[in-house]
C-alpha cells in the first residue's frame, strides 16, 4: 500500500477526530494531483516551527515522537500541495501569529523559547481553537435546523468540500496525527504492527494497556 492511500484510509477511519477542512481535502483531491501553487509558501524558520509544533503535539515518550518520524516536512508538503489557498493563508497567518505571541509573551522567537513555553503557548492556541469550533458548530447547527432540506445540504457538503472556516491549530493537529500514524515509526512502534497478519479476525479483545493495531 502506498503512503497516499494509507493516509487517506487513516483520515476516513479517524473521521470525527479531524477538522472539516482536512476531511474536505481528502474528499476533494486525494486522488488527483493538486493544481494549487504552494511553492515558497513557508520560510525556513516556518518550516522549522512546523516541525517543533508537531513534536509538541506528539512528543517522544516511550516511543519516538513526531520530529523523529519526519512529520514536520510532511506537513509542509501537504499544506503546500493539497490544501486550498484559503486554508494555506490561514495556516501561514497562524504561524505568523504564533511567532508574534511568542515575542510578546516571552520576548523571544518561538524557535528560541523553551519546550515548556512552547507547550504553554500552543496550549492557549488549542483552547482558543476548540472554543471557536464549538461556537461555529452551534451556529451551524442552528442554521441547519432552520433549513428544510437538511439531507440535500449534507450530500452537497460531502461532494463539494467543507463548510465553515479553517483553523491553524486544527490543520496542524490533523496533519501531525495523519503523518505520524502513517510513518514507519508511528505504524510499527506507536501502534501494534503485524507484518503478516494471516487470517482476518473481525473482533479481537485488547489487553489492558495494549497498543491499537496499525
């Protein structure tokens, strides 16, 4: 299985854990080469920021983290080549805002502050994103309730992509998880990997603490 197919499969399996923007990308363009021009989208420092952000989201614990798995460059590639311009603009603006907040709160660049300070800063961005997504979800739910053709709208959304705004942290989180769990490190060390699984068992009990199968 090629990694492109693996990423798409993981994206659909994760379902509700992913933002509408990322799900829309895989529904819209996972099978076709992107026509979007994202060359030169990130500076060298921003590429490094993406790597560090991914490593905060999935740090090294008993298994190697996102940085060891090479997730950062993969995220940069995905945003450049697969995401629409609107989402690209949101992501770049998110990096710029994160850098500005780092200088304001810690008097230093994001790449120069400590890991703990990065965790605190990104934690604030995460909480703000969750609150904004919740507010948008409630607003959309109220709007959908007022519509008489909810099923038609749902089909349209699935066909033509996500509705609503994109969020920097949501995209970073989505791609960190997708990139990590489809990498060699993520699939073979963070998950329970069986190279030759043999027969198919539809229901297998997991022991307490056992890793999920890749």
